[in-house]
C-alpha cells in the first residue's frame, strides 16, 4: 500500500507547477498564434495533462507505483520544461543581455572570473571540472530518493517545493532577461575562451552540455541555484553534508571554468537558492497547518 496522507493529494509544488504552466500559456497566447506558439501551447497543455492524470490516479488508487509517479512527476519534468523554454526564449525579449551582465561582472569582480579560472587549464583539471559539472544531474535524485526511501515526507515535501519554485523562478527570469553565457557568444566577449581539452569525462560532459543546454538560460545559474538548495537541505538534515559540500563547490566553479556561466551568474544563483531555501519551507509548513 502507498503511504497515503503523508504526501497530500495536492501539495504546494503541484500548485507551483500549474501556476507556472498557466503563466507560460498566457505569455504564448499574448505573443501570437503562429505555428511555433501553437506547438508550445500543445506541449505545455500535455504537461498539465500528465499532472492532472497522475493526481487523479493517486486520489483513487493506493498503489506504490502511482504514488511514486505522483510524487516525482514535477521533478521529472524539470528537464523537459527547460528544453522547451529554450525553444521560446525570445518570446518577450528579442536579444540577449550578455553585454549588460559583462559590464556588471567587471564592476563587481574588477575582472572576469572565467579568465582567472581558465588560466589553470590543463587536461586533468578540465576532467575534474567536467565531473563536478555532471554531478548536477545526480544531486536531486541522490538526496530526494534518500528522503523518499526513509519516508521523511515533510522533509521531502519541503525539498521538492523549494527546488520547484527555484527552477520556475529561473525559467521565468530567462524569458524576461535571456543571457546566453560566454560559450555561446565568444565574439562579444572582452576576453578569449581557452579551448578545454581533457579525457573521457570531458568528452562526455561537453556532449551532454551541448545536447541539453539552451541559449538564454545563464543568468541566474539554475545549476548553481538548485545545487545550493540541495546543499542547504543536506546540511539541514545531515545527509551527505561533506560530500555534497565539496561537490556543490566544485560544480559552481566548473560552470565558470567551462565558460557556460559568468561569475555573476553564480553569485546570483547562490542568492536565489538561499532566498527560496529560507522562504519555501516556512511557507509549506504554514500552508499545511491550515
């Protein structure tokens, strides 16, 4: 039997999911009904349908598989929502804001962190940074499934909600202010990117990045923001704190070293992650007391 009542029929992360979809659909409707918009509308409606079907199944059945899918459908869809966002990144802003971000970065740091980190470039260091970068894809499953398997439902609820709100804030931010990131606009940079060569880890990481990255999703770094969320809950709950502390630190550095993000993207991502770590669990607990 599934643990009914531990995860509610409707959690706050479900509401966040449907509110996000409603906002995206509204934007698409206001930007014109061309073939591209119709395609995006259809895809986002299909994501809504997946959520509705799973929530309805969970309300009337008690199977473990249904409960598992109901719990994890929003985190599972993060990557698909991100990919779809990349195909409609300019529905509000027609150009990238990289020059503005570069100007802020030079003022904040007095230079460019990408240049400083790439001065250390060598094959073994590149491979290490690649491993740190790829670790991002395992952070949410590692901590989330640990909480799930130990039936720590309140903690899991806070964790999924905080990740969901963090992701969706970043996604909407990208539409309002798309920033490509250094790797996609090398011709506009005041510095040259260093060609990064490494071993198998680098080859795999670069393939994975260019397969799944979007142009316009750099500021803030959702990778860093979500990694900070994972680290926050790992420290709070005493789950792999040392391992995740090193991993998240390396991941943040790797996004700049690899040329995927500006240094200021990382700072902003840390701030976004911390804000929602402080706000979302309190909001979730207050909502559950009602």
